[in-house]
C-alpha cells in the first residue's frame, strides 16, 4: 500500500514537472530561432545575394514560388525558387492588374537606381510610398499579406540600398 501511494505521488509531481520542462525547452528553442534571424542582420548587405539568402528565402519564398498562393492564386509572378530566377523575375518583372490597382498594370517591379520609384520596394518597405506613373499607380505600402508579413528596418534598408545602387545581380 505504501509503495502504491508513493508511485501515485511521484506521478502527480513528475507529470506537471515534465510539462514545465517541455514548455521551457520549446521556449528556449523558439528564442534561439528568433535570435538567429536577428543575427542575420549582422551579415546583411545591400547585395542581391545577401538579400536573397537572408531576407527573401526566410520571409518570402514559402509563398512566392509556382504552386503556392502568392504565385498561383494571387498572380504575383515573382518566383523565388532560386537566386537566378528570383533576380530575373524581380528585376525584369512587371505588376499585373490582378495583383494591384489597375493603374499599376505593366509597371516595372524595380526601377534600378531609385527605390522610391520601385513598386517592389514600396510593398516591402514601410518608409516608401511613391506614386509611380502618370496614371496614378500607388503601391500598397507595406500591406503585404495584409500586414502579417513585415521585414525589419535593416532588411528594408538593404533592399532600398540595393535598388538605389543599381539593383545589380551581385
């Protein structure tokens, strides 16, 4: 009888303790993952290679590839499958009326040398709110995925600097 009581007491103590330890381990893992993203900004440079690796892959590639919502359903033809494909579609792609105001249809995503005239920059950067053409195209400033996805200020600055420096495939 006494050993049965002891076993029941151990179970009552160990089960909640196990749950607490599991929660603590999960918390540490999530904190570690968050700190890795923050550390990426230390190596983030205003080059396409750095932006692709440190920003686009981790924040955008899950939706911006053929077969995923942004590409297939919403018609945003930015394909981030590979660095080369990403560069080609961002640097030479155009806005379609299905993804934006009809006044933006046919406008370039990137205006090399001028982030303030680049639709792509306005969509991902909170500090850019340009009007692009005589037709009155205005980009949806940082309303990307209804505000659910946003970049850090360092990530936004790297993209704007890359565009302002000519948007080279570097």
